[in-house]
C-alpha cells in the first residue's frame, strides 16, 4: 500500500492524497472520490510513507499501466502553470484532455535522455519569400538532425501538404499530430512519441507537448500566425511554450516567417536572436498608397477612388483577377476631418484617437475614451466621420455596377472555385487563394479599418497580414492600400520598401508608453456578482495588482458572451516581473476569474 499525490482539472492549485496499490505508477490517470462525486485525476507522485493519523480514501480505478508523460513534460507543465497563472492540473489536462480512457495496447516509455549531448539553445529566425525554399530548408534540417524533431505548422492543410511532400523521402518515421485527428489515432501517435525514437513530428500547435525522449530540434513554420495562440483557457502561446521547452532541453529553436514580430525585432537588435533573411526585396510587387480624399472617391461606388475603379476595369480586361479585402472586425466608421485633414490626438500620449462602436473617441494605448465632437476643432467642418461599407455592401455595389464581370464573395468554407471569377470580395482569407489564380490587383479599400481597432498592436497585426499578401503575390501584381492617413509610418515603410522603418517607429512608441516588449500585458475577466463580498474581493485584487510593479490600464464592465456581465481589468506589468503565484491563485479561487498573458488583442 502506498500513497498517490493526485491533481485535477480545476483552477485551484492543490494536491490530494489517496491510497493505492504498490503497482501504481506516477503520471497516470485515475478515478478517485472527491467530495461526494468521483473525479478523474492525474497522479504526480507516489509516496511510500503513509501518515497514521490521517484517514485516506482509496483510488477507485486506474486507467493507465504506464506513465503517459515523462519528467520533461512534467517540468515544462510546472513552468507553464506559473507563467500563465493556472493550476498544474489545468495544464496537464489540457495536454491529454480527450484521450480515450480505455485502450487495449501496451506501451512502455523510453528512458529519458534529458539534458545530455544536447547542442545548446539558440533561437534563429529565417525569413523566406516562398514556400518551396522554406520546405527544402525543413528537409535539410531533417537530414541534418540526429534524433527526433518537431515541425509545427499553423494549419492542418499545411501539415498534410508537408507530410505528403516528405513521405518516402526521409529515413525516419513521420508522425502527424493535430486536434482534428481521430481521437484514437491521435492517442496512438502520442504514445508512439513516448516509446519510440528518431521521429519526425509534423503537427499543429498541440504537438509541442509530445513527450519525445530524444527531442533535439523544434521548428515553427509561419510563427507570426495567430493560430499558435491557444483559444481556450489556459491560453498559452505555443511559440512561447516551444521556446521554454527548447531552453529546458538546451536544443536549437528555429522560427520561419515572411516577417518577424515587433518583440523579435527588439531581440534581434539586442543580438539575442539570430536573423537569417533569405527574402529578395526585388521580388516584391508594386505597392500603391492611395490617399482617400473626399473628392477623389468614385461616386458610383462610394468606397473606391477613381484610380482604383479604373485599375479594376483595366485588370479584368487583361484577363487577370482582382481581390478586394475588407476587415470584418474593424469599426464601421473612421474619424478624420475631410476638409483640413485634422485628426484628434490623445491629450496624454499624443497618439491618434480612434472611433469606437459606441461612438466614443478612444486611445488604444492609454485605454481611455472621451465623447465624440460634432465638428472639426480646427476648421469647424462637419465632415469628420466616414461611414465604412461592409463586405455585403461592397459586393452588392460591384454587382450592380459591373454586369459583365463575375463577382464572388469568398469565404473560408469555400472549397472548389471556378476559374471564371473576375473579382473576389472577402476578408484576409483571400490570402489562401493567391497562388491559385493570376491576380492583377489586390485592393484594401479601407486600410484604416485595420488600424482603427482598439488594440495597441493593431499596426503590427496589419503589417504582418500585409507581408503575407506581399510575398505571395507575383511581381507584376499591384497592391493598393486606400487610406485617409497616407503619411503613417506603416504606409511609408511599405511604399519605400524599408520595412525596418516601421519596426523602429513601433518600437519607439512601445518604449515610450511601456508596452510589450518593454512590459507584459495581463487581462483578467471576472464574472460580475452583485454583492458586498464581490466588491471587497475585487478591491483586494486591485490593490494586489497595484502593489505588483503593475499599472492598471483599464477596468470596465463589459457584456459576457452568455448574457451576463464581466469585469475586464487590463494591466501591464514590468518586464521580467511577475505576479506572486500563490497569492494570485488564492484570489483566483475566490473570484473564479480568467487570466491571460499577452493576449493577441486586448
Ligand atoms: Zn478640419
Ligand atoms: Zn493616449
């Protein structure tokens, strides 16, 4: 008889003890009594000594004969629990959440070769301007790497594409691993990674948790893609998880993309990351920044300048296709005086104010809003708001205007598209078909709507999106950005093909205002309850945040998806500082809140 230390998929950081037989191994799943229910738990330790004065309960059922993870994954989970302020149980169960409990194959994990003969941690970013060269580079890495490696992709379709490309060409066993796989097949691949060596893993973000015993390289394809961020709590960023694992194992970490993030630009400048730029800037298509002045708008369309209208006609007459890209998430209005060009700036930080859905002027850095004004403060003109038309309207206007052209609304669900379409109207999802058709022009009629969002990093997000378009297009394609603010650095750097100009400006702004990479942003969301207790606890939380080298940026009550209200507190914490883990977990237990580190958007 021994004692098993068990954790659960609950937001509380606590361990429970149960009596177990002598054969029970650690890192296995069990069924135990908890309160007056039975609950699935995970054994993290077996203790020989049983205290006489405590009355323990017995484990009811054991699901696994051998450990499901190894020490390295356990250690990684411990680090992640502290980093993302969630319980170890939540991390462990998010790794093996939906594995079958019953299975009829035996497995035994390989002895771990932790931290031995490793080549040393280093982080490298490779920028490519085409997929073929990038895939060749991965094949080269596979051939050069001893032992196992993981190559992560942002989407299943690219996993499948790369898998098909290398199958039969390499001398190692290749395993696929992604959430959409059949549950049993995925579980078998998980166990294979535990017991076999010399494997190539091609998968999506969840493959970072495979318990390989001889992992010696991690590669992340298109690492700036938002799909690497976990959508459910705990919302970890798999790129960060991969970096943590590479450091823990002391192995190289390779990232590829069309461009880098602002954070990595900062790291590259500080020589903490090695940059290998394989892009050829001569290959870039022509980028045209079109000033969207009131009097240059084609009155027939309401959203295109006369230049863009004639370009569309010209392109289609040449037999090429046109893509019109709209931001669904953007606001429906933008703010700027049509008469004198005056824009309103934040009194506090001097950055441009944006118009929110509630008709308020909002500073995305200071996160404060003020009431909208009715006329321009400089010249008195009343033409200060532009109404932005949505995808549906763009589509209808074009259809009414061009009877002879075939126009299609393109959505993510589209499978087979005929080649006779002239104009595709859609969101940035159109990037998926750029290689499939001969596009003569890509037009962003409201480029500002990508920037006119309440997120401090909206320019970075848009810049990364534009890079995906730019490097996929042919040299003779024209990329048109219609904007009311043609002098913004993002547009200048694109026009001059000097991309670092954009990163420099963005970094300066972030440093001045203390945003990432100079701090971390944390968002806490608490379901609102009407009681004195609730208010007291929220006050305790606020004080705790303020005393933790942090600054609260905003604290608002917003609508919950389920119809209720939630309190959303956004704050930044000094770089390399963190909240006291035990204290925040204690408050979290009482308030039952969700917490996210550096969200994609805030
Ligand atoms: Zn004005
Ligand atoms: Zn401000």
